């Protein structure tokens, strides 16, 4: 039996999921390339104080590796990272992983991919599976004088744990999940927290309960409970998704919930500053059990005047006020449209990824592109779906990729890529459905592309998973015994 040579790029959530899927399907000739020194992806890179997942733990996991040991309803970052590392080791991935080796390029030639790496290596692979994620490259805001700050400056995704926080005045730029978690964690632990807000966020209330030892014991003894909890959460998220893609009762209900939650802010002026001017869920919802309580503390200041510039001693806002700080944290997110970059990827006919994506990232079903045979993406363009767990997306896409690999092993084809016609049709279908989603109701977010249209699947997650798990329609693909360029 002919075994494909497979390169998996990245060892975060989707890379681990893909590696396990390959192992379970009997593929052994694969290598995971990870430029860092451990597994975990975003849960390895992000270690800021207060980091917590906004998806329940019993749903934010793989169905093939249910964890009965979760400590609380919403797990902290270190616990999730520990879980991911544990899964990788349980399935023997370290033996197939090259840490500290970055894939710098991939070029398709002679029906295979020539993959080059940062250690000077160059190897040929039949398939390249890109599991590089999208919350990967920290975004640094374009603020005048940022480099002039005389205190400690760091991005939330590059937290410096050697920095002593005690006794320091801390400024946080950004009000998304990271910013709210940081403020909630630091309030009361440092003399002063200043939160610089450009856009207020809707906050979905929750209670992050801790699981007792007896609960863990029961889940260990009755694994069926873990499966039941997973599917219960899945059902809740399916209902929640209806509010994202359709105007109706669910969207109205979520709006009512977050508006009611905002009323817990007692000071009318502070409440006014924290009130968004857009519909709930237009931006990714922030889930928090303590932000509103913390932002009302006397040692927390919410600044809504725009930042004019940064100077040695602090931040100067548009109203002329100087906010003196010792530490300035950039909770400004990531370049969510970078995907596989900065890898230099060249497909058939010398077509590069930059050329293919000159007008923005696009793909067929989030996993493939025309002109790039035998190259698959996990959590690629249009895959992110609001607050839906990427573990579920990665599992569905891994199953699709394994199905193609099995067909290759059976000798059905040598190379495969979607046609331009199928890719154009797929993207046109999504664009036509986008106006009905909440993401087009009038807000700026990282969900939007260059043209202002959302780059997300515009229907339910279940509909996507059903599509991606079905047998592909042959008319949508070019399968070749010998690779040729599509004209």
C-alpha cells in the first residue's frame, strides 16, 4: 500500500487534532512542524493574568479525548494548554513532531510539495496540511509615540512574567475578551488600572462555577456523562447560532440579556460609556462573570477619549489629559486574516498565495484552494464561527482531509484541488447569505474583510459540519494522475 508523505504545519488545536486523526486512520508517514517548543498554539502563546476560555470546558474539547478533570465551567488558559499537551502525548505525537522548526516555504513541483524549513532543510511531501490558526500574529496598534513609553510595554499575547505588577499603575488598551479579562483580574491587585476604550462591548453574564471533587469522580466513572454534557452544550450553541444568522427571537433574547446585565452598572455616566451603539453579537460577545463589578471599583478608570499619543510617562488622550502609567498592555488582538503567512507558498503555474489572496483570503469550504493541489487548511478562511469552539471545527475538517488521504492511498488520484468555478460559486453563495447575519448590522469587527463583508460561514455550525463531512461532489474538483495547472 502506497503511503502518502504528509507535512502538518502547526501544533496547536487543529494541528493536534489533525495529527491524532492521521494516527487513528493508520497514517504513519507524517511530520508535525512547530516553530515553538511545545504544543498548544494560542493557549501556549497567551499567558496573561485572568486568561479564561469563553466556551464551556465540557464543549471546548475533542470528542475523542473527553476530559473528566476540568476544574470549572470555563477553564483557565493553563488548564486548556495542559489538556492539549496531554492529548498530544496520549496519541504519541511527540515522536512525529519537530519543535523549534518553522516552515518557511512550500512549492508545488513535479506532483509534490517541496517544503523548506528554518533549519535549512528541504523535503518533499505529497500533502501539506496547514494548521497555522488565525489568532496567531499579534496586532500592534498604530499609535503615535508608542515606542517612546518609558515604562514596560507588552502585548497581551507576549506577556512578560518577570515583570512585577505589585505597586504598578497599569494601562490596558483594548476592550475585547482579553482586555476585560485583564482588567477583571488586575483590579484590586494593583494601585490603579486604566482601561482605554475605543468601542464598548456587550457582556454576556455567566457564573464560572468550580467543579467539586465528587463531580470529577462521577465523570471519571461514567464517561457517558461527559458525552451527554458535550451534546447538551452543542445543542445550546446550535440554538445560540440562530441569533447570529437570523433575525428573530433568539437575537432579541440575547439583546435583552446583555442589556439587562448592563443595568448592574449603577453609575449612569459609567453605564452610558459602557453602552454599545450596535446590536449584540455583531462583534464577538464577551463572556464575563465579573467585569462590570470590577470596572465600578474606585481603583479602575474607564477612559473613552481617544488616544492622541504616548509619551515617556504615559498616555495622552484627545482631551489633553495625561494618564501616568508604569505598565502599558496592548490587548489589541491579532491579524486574524494572516492565516498561513508568512510562509511563501507557490502552487501550480507559479501562482503564489499572495496572488491568490490579493483581494483577501478565500477558500473552498474553508479547507482547499484552486491552483494549490494537495494543500489543505484547518480553520482556514470562513471557518471561524463567532463563539463556536474551534475544536469542533477542527474535528470536522480533519475528517474531510482523512477521507481524501484514504482515496489517495487507494490510488484514486495523485493530486486534487477544487475548481475555480466551485470556489467562486461557494464564495458567492456565502456573500449572498451574509446580509441576513448579525455581523452586517453596523459595527466594525475582525470578522469583516477588506470589502466590509463578514468572512464567516453565514449559517449554523451544524450545517457546515454536515457539509464538510459528506462525500465531496466530483464536479467540484480536479483530480489528476499527474498535476496540471488549471487555466
